[in-house]
C-alpha cells in the first residue's frame, strides 16, 4: 500500500488478538454509535447553550484531526508529504463520518481557498436534524474541527475550516472551505472563536457557575427543612412511629432479596413510595422502575398494556408494541391496585410470574423477562380470596413478603414531622416562604383522623400554603373538615384544662353542624339556652344572632 489512492480501511485497522482493543493507524480507536454523540450534543446544548456546545464539538474534532494527522505521518509509506497533507478528507470518509469530495478549482475570483470540499452523508448533520431539528447555522462542528486539526498539523500553521453550506440548515450538501487564519476576511472570523481554548474556559466557567447555583439551592433547601425542624431521612420518608420504622426496616431488608413483595394499606398511605424505596435499594436500581395502576386500565387493554401486542392483533394495534413487563426488563414493575385485576388476567399474570416469560397479544411465542414485581392493594386480599374473587395461587405468589403500611391515624407521631416536611416542599414548589405551623394548627392536625392518609395531609398542607397570609400556617388555613375535628380525649404530654376542652369540643360540633345551634344542642344533650350562654361566654359570633 502506498500513497493516497491506496489507503484502505482494512489495512489501517488492526485488532489485538485477545480482543478488546482496535487500532486505527496504530492508535487505539473506538467503534461508536453516532446516536450517543447526538444525545450528548442535545444534552450539552440544553445544559450549556448552543455556543458552548459548538465550541466543545469543534475542539473535540480538532483534537481528533490533529492526532490522526500525527499518526498517519508514519503509518503509511507516503511517496511525498503532499499526499499525506491531502489525505485528511479521504480518512474522514474511511472512518465513516462523512463522504468528502475535494473541489479543485482554478477559476475563483478571490484568493483561492487553501482547501475546499463538498460533503455528503455527514453523520453530524444527520444527528443534529434527528435530535434538534433544522438549524439556522451550520452544524458539522466536529467535522470542520477535524479538517482544521488535520490541516493545521500537516502544514505546521493554523488552517481553519468553515462550512458555507450545511445539510443541517437545509442545504442539499455541506460545502466547506479552509484557509490560514490570516486569509479569512474580518467579517468571516465569527466562527474562529469556536477553535479557541478560551471557549473551553468559558464553558468551564459556566459549568462552575451552574454548580455553584445548584449548591446554593441545595443549601437553601436544607436550611428551610432545618428551620421547619425536619431531619432528612435518606429515603425522604418520615418514620418516628415504631410501626412505620418496622415497615421501612423490612422494606430495606427485602429490597436486597429478589422476591415478589405485596404492599398493603389504606389508600393514600404511600404504597408507591415504598415500592420506589424497594427499587432504589435493590440491585436493580440502575434499571427501570415502571408503575401501572391496574384499576385505571380497562380489562381489554390491561393485557396488551402489561404484555404488549403484535401489529393487527386488534383494532387500533397499528404497530408491534412491547408491554410494561418487557419495558421493565432488568428492573422493577409496580402493579398498583392489583386487587382490581379481573380473574382472566389473574391467570395470565400468575403464568408470567411463574414462567418469567410473557406472550404479546396476537403472538404465539413467549419472551423471557427478568422483572421484579412489587404489587400493592388497599383491599383485604385474603378476604377477596375467601370470596372467590382473587386467585389463591396468585395471592400466595405475590405475597412472598407482605409490607403492611399503617394508616396515618395509627402513627400519630409522624403527623407533625410529615406535615413540616410537606410544608417545606410545598413552600418551595409554590415559591412561598412559610416557616411552620401555629400551635393551634398543629393541634388540629393531630385531632383529625386523616381517612385519606398522607395524600390527604399533603393536599391539606398545599392548600394551607396557598391560603396563609402570615409567615406560618394558622388553624383557619386548614380545610373545613380538619378544622371541625373534635378534640381527642386521649391525654397528650400537656394535659388540657377541662374548660378549654369543653369550649373546643362545643365549637367543633357546632362547626360540624354548619352553625345549626338547635341540632348542636340536641347532639350534646344540653338546652339551647345553655349552648347560647356558653357561646356568648366564648365571644362566639353565633351567640350574636
Ligand atoms: Zn454540514
């Protein structure tokens, strides 16, 4: 092999006998999917902006071109150095990045360009169009960088290439021109800054500033949580109550064992959060966590949702589609409200769990899946089994480990820490500075039985954050039903005066009755006159009319 015409990819490539290393012209080379570079480009543009991303790709290409020129100098026996200097485009083509056709012209008006070429099939224009759509400016940044790096090394002086046309901005092909730095007219030097290392420093500066901002935000969040008296649990869960601590402990221990888990508890207790905790602390945490609410999908769609379907297997199945089991391969599938799965589907679900394979609707073959299932229900599944509504074998299969999350009313110690955590989160989300709960509001939160559990508490707190006018949540900012909760008769650490208890209780019952005094008096088994006297004594406006 000799000279430019004889360049052959097969002769430039070498494979180490043991594998794992490929060499191009003696230097280690990588085979890479261009989509990864396309995705990286999209991320860098989103994170740092177009200018900084362009600088990075230009410099990347430049370094690649420079190193290729260096390696090629000795990798091939060149008849003369001019051929080596002209080989950049040919190498670019051999590497599969772009097809380069040199333009040799003698009839230009102005000074003849140092190098000129027409490019087709640029991988970079293709990726830019794919991930970001048509651009206003040329987009073959790393390719022009490569050409510049190659030419600069070979000619021992800076030669810079620019695209005058580019497929990425809608032209039929890319047209590039390279000139020594000094020969670029002043109005064309805009693109030169992308070659400057200062550009990288600018990027680093931006990244550093972005990091500082994130750190400031994190610090502020930590401070607001600390002000609210919330200590952080790594999982973001609050568990002062022993019953809840036991659940978290068991969840953490069973996370490590690759087994099916059934999470039970009333609705709103946070079953999905527990499922996520199990996923995050398992060996599957780097793979997908996919949640599906079995009650939210109609029976006919549930099968194709879970197992996928073949094209044409039913009306509307216009494509082959994998189901959620396949999508969760390697990870965790969370089946919420599994108690709502209809009997026919229960059998198919059991089969998928036992055989560890799924069959798409309309297909005859099965596919292996490696999925851990965490299921949840607010039904008493053993009762459903007894009534014949839920398959016993599926029940046992799901309930290898059962985590029963206690309702909020059974973990009263958690109510205030949870409320403070939710308050800090809602304040952050809504951009409102609310520092805490007034003693009255806190008292009231403890009195209310929270039938909707953590979800209801979250909604109540969010509403309070929106309504509250002062620096903290007052009793009046709480929802009607929470305000109306009568005082509990269980003595707390600070026993209350009987007279206060009576006053609060009477006012709460009155509120529950919408201010109807006769019904209130009847329920309390006291005379209307007595009620009236007491209200007057409390200075209550109901006493005035
Ligand atoms: Zn281009």
